[in-house]
C-alpha cells in the first residue's frame, strides 16, 4: 500500500493523525511483511488486512489510555504498543513478550523508526520487575480477564488502569471476575474491520 492509501485509512479514525504517523505506519508494515515471511509473526499476510486488523485495531484504543507510562503485555509483533507509541511520542511505552523472535522484530522496528519512547522487554509476565509502576497496562488477546487482572495488577500505580482488548462481548470472562471488580465495557467500531471489538477497562485495587 502507498502512503496515500494508508493516510486515507488512518483518516477514518475518530481523532486526528499526522502525515508523520502515516509514514511510520508504512515503514512498520513494510518491515512486518518482510519479517513475516521468515518468522511467521502474524497469520495475516495481506498488507491491507494488517492495516485494519492490527494497526487501526490498535490505534482505536488511544483515547482510553491514561498517564505517562504504558505497559503492553504480550505485545507479539508490537500490537497495540508500537502504533500507539508512534501516535503518542510524548508517552513512554514498555512492550513485553516472552517470545524472543517477536521482541527481536519489535526491537528492529524501534531502531529503524527511531522510536525513542519505546522499551522492549523479553520476559515472562511473572518474572518482569519494572523499576516504576505503570499508569496503564494493556493487553490484546493475552489471556482471560481473570488471569489478566491476577497477573498484571501489581504493575499499576495507585488509580492505575488495566485495559483488555477483546473481540465479542466476553460474557463468561466477565462473570469469572471477582465480584468487587470495578470494570467498564466499551464497544468499539474499528474502521474497515467488520468484526466485534470490546474494551474492558478495569481499575484494580492496588
């Protein structure tokens, strides 16, 4: 896809994006397509589908992030952390995954695109010990809601936020949460993506 096509797609988001972001997204997609052939980073092979299923799907959650320090747990090849870091260079993003092949790719993107606000961590969630708390912890298809809360609440500062990205409304997962859990469900509409998307915002008691 050329930059004009990418700009047209990004313009469908409910907030403004810059030409600089379009350029970075294009470079990211080119790297993802190239590495994907050898390392099988994502099952999606089409650049157009990568844009809707990965990039737009990641960027759409931007208005819900809070604070300066954002942790993306189980980032895989960089979703949602990398697109969000490109969109918000004033915030610090920490991208965590235990798969060294995927974090190697993410590190390459960070280096080539000169993303000074991104730190890549190769570690299991259980072993990760950040030197400071996080304002927002986000995950995309990382695990069940209950496990997400159990494993990541410890990363949050006081009044921090957990964000779980889900497809269909996760009725069973929500019912398995502790009864006192403070949560909110938001239905999202991702441009060019004909699929259900929901965000679960959870405020853990830290």
